[in-house]
C-alpha cells in the first residue's frame, strides 16, 4: 500500500515537472482531439454526401423560429431564410439560364439577399462566385470569366459597373440579372420582380444529387502569389473544414456572430456557414464602421466577432468611452493583428479571447493560435505533424525560389529563422487549385521538396518558429502584398501602369508604413523616351482602373530597373529603401487624393505619413 502511494506521488510530481517544462501540452492535446473530431465528421459527411445546405435545412426543422440573420432593424428566422432562398432557387430554375452544376457570379455587398442567393444556388446544386464589388472594367470581366459563370446577378447600385462591361457579357451570351424592381435596359432582367412572384415551397433534393463533397461549392477570388485575381476552388469538403474551425476556436450554439467583413471574402462567408453549423445567429453589417461597431454589438447582443488586423487597430484608434467594456463579446476570431494592438484591444475592451489563425483560401493547411500567445499564429507540435506534413524551407527572396542542396532538395530552416511555409499535398490535405487556370494551379505546387516525386503547396508566406514552438508570420513573398485587408497582385498593377504612354516599365511592391498593418503600394517606374511624368494623368488612370487598396501610394522614378538573369524585376533593395527621401535620391511622388494628382514626396510629407498625421 505504501509503495503504491509513493508511486502515485512520484508519478504526480513527474507529471507536474513535465507540465512545467511543457506548459502548453494540455492545450496541444485538446487541440489534437478537436482535430480528430473534425476529421471523423468530415469522413462521415463524405460517406453520406451531407452538405452545409443539408445542415441548414436540418436547423430549419429543429428551430424554424430562431433568428438566423439580424440586419439593420430586420430579423430573419431560419424559416424566413429557407423560404426566401427557395424563392431565389426557383427564379434560377424558371429563368432557364441556370442548370445543375452551373456557376452564378454574385456582384453585391453585405445584405440579406446575398445569403438568399447563395443558399438558393446551393439547394439546386450550383456554385456561387462572389465578386469583389469594388472592381471594375477589365478586372471585373476577368474575374467573371475565370469562374466559368454563365449568369451574373448584381445589386441595383452597381448597374453602372455592369453596363460598362455589358457588351462583352452579351457577346458571351451571359444572362444578367439586376436586384431591382425594373432595369434600365432590356438586356438585363429584374431578379427582385421575379422573386416576389416565385413560390417559397421547398425545391427537390434531387437537384443536387449529382454533387459530392469534392464538387465546387463556391469560388473565392485571391491574388495568390502571382498575376491577376484567380478563382480559388472551394469544394464542399473544404467549406465544411473551414466552417468547423469556428467550433475549435470556441464558438457555441446560440452564440451571435457579428460580421462586418465582406461576404465575398472567405472569412465573411465562412462566418455565415459556421453559424449554420453551430446553430448560431448572424448579425450582418453592410460595411465596417469603427464608430458603430460596439453599438452594433450591444444592439444585437453579439458574443463573437470577426476581425482582420486593420479592424482591431481602427477600433483602438476610436475615442475612449465609458461603455467600452459594456458588451457581451467574449470571442474574436481573425488574423493579422499586431502584438501591440492585441494588448491595447484586450486592455481597453475587456477579457475577450482572441483566436488568431493563419491560412489561405486556396491553401491545404491552417494554423490556429489556440493558446492565446500574443503575436503568434499557431503551434508547431509533433501532434500537428502526425496529421499534416509541413515545413519551413529556405527561400531566396531575390530569385523568388526555394534554396536547394546539391541533391536538388529543399533545405529546412533552423529554429528562429524565417522560412517559406509549404505543406504536402495529399488526400488529407488536398489542393483544389484555381478554376480554369491549370498554369496558375501548377505554379502553387513545389515538387521534389524533401523526396523525389513529392508535391507541396507553396503558401507564398515566410514564417518562423520560436524556441517555444510558436509560429509567427513574417512576410509575404512573390508578387503579392496585403493592404487594407486585401491582396494586391503586383503584376496586375504594373500592367495597368504601363498602359500609360508616359510609363515604360513598372516594378510594383509593398512597403511598410509605421503603425499600419500590411504594406502600402509603391511602384518604381521608368519613363518612355521623350515623355515627362504626367502626375494628374497617372492619378486619373489609376483612379479609373484600380481599386482603392491597389492604387500605388508612392511612385519612384528611375532611369532603369534592376532585373535578374531571367529578367525578373528585383524588389528586395527597393522594399528596404522604401519611400524615405533621406535614403532615396530618385524623384519620389505621393498619391494626393484630395488634389487628384501625384505630388512630390517631401520630407515634411514623409514625416506626416510615418507619424500618422496623414492617413493613407
């Protein structure tokens, strides 16, 4: 008996010593068990062909009168959402322009109709391609075309944008609907009028019998690491995986999730699908407002919020109020929050659990900071590596490619050293690629990484792992940077700039601005022979063809642009030098939106930008 007691005491002491040396072990195990549950559920759903829309219909039966969507002063129950999406589904079916397996592009902002359209399409076995409502002209046509959509549904306030590209759409025999009672042209049809007359009776489940969990559910646009925006294929299985992550982060049934992120982004849409999975209510904001954020949370009794880094900073920059902690929010999920903003946010707005994650829409791998370590995006543990094979490998920034050893294999970085994050493509971690773009899909694959014949997904991001095995995001590589919560494709911006007569070449990149998340756009340009820099003309051009987040904030005029041996523009030195007039002898210009021109970047302007007196 005494020996047994001694054994128990010694075992307990050893376990305490183990926990002291490995303080995150219990959390690591809990996260692993959550991942196992997700894998089991996904396996069950694959076997039974059970989709998010099936989960929604089960929720309608279980609690038809529970609020599903709160929008402004309106409340839509699960039954309301079911009936309205049935109406939308019937309009598509009766129009004769949508058949099983088709894709429909949606050009509208955050409003209830977005969800009725998406649910309606899911009910009849079709895919949705939500377009960024900020894009216009060439980019709008490109994004529409690369999804393979046969139909476009657009908001009434976006008729002008649609009419600009309508001739091209009609050439392709595309059906165009406007969410208005009447249309300005006979070439577009009213969707609202038809929907008001449609039946709300359920549509047959047989309409989606052709689908499997590997079928495309939605196309989400991403710049990836190269070129124009691409339509990332999000399968029904991937949509399930993303939706289930919110439960791992701590979301529960009866929570109210406040969404102010665009629904055309994966984060915004997945907030809605996760709400369906968890039996939650969605409180939807048409557009983020820092001044109204907490009033909305109080109004809707929100308990979960979504964020990107910019949102958290904007909230911290609002004037302090006595009721800053007077809310019910307990959980914040998102990515891109800076450590100093994280600390200020929780100090000011209360004990809110922040669940920072890392992942790409098209990626086959995600990280979650389930321990709440400030600044980290996840954990590197042997438990994680049991499920997914990933590596941080050495990367040559100037050449834009991984460093390989004499045998031709990639080299893992040492702990604490930044490396390119890659994840092995397998049945457990598949990569669906981009719609109708095999070339760009192939570009995201790295072959012969650690073994002959292996294939890894290239995230295009540099991360590092510290001594406590936490992942930290370092930087984005390749031809994309992130600004105002959006990915900016540098080649697309460069192509737009070189359409101008005065610009011969353009090398576009992102530069850090103190106190701001992401990187602001900057372009090093050369002028065409015999041409002068037309500052007002350049402004007018970028205003017309580029979204607000893609416009270069800074321009640098050079006599020539440095290139590699394969004629790829060198960016590293340009990025390091930034837009500091003390370091750059070339002429520098700054985007002056009030004056509608580019103005010389003086030292005073530089100091005002870096101190935050001038907002960009």
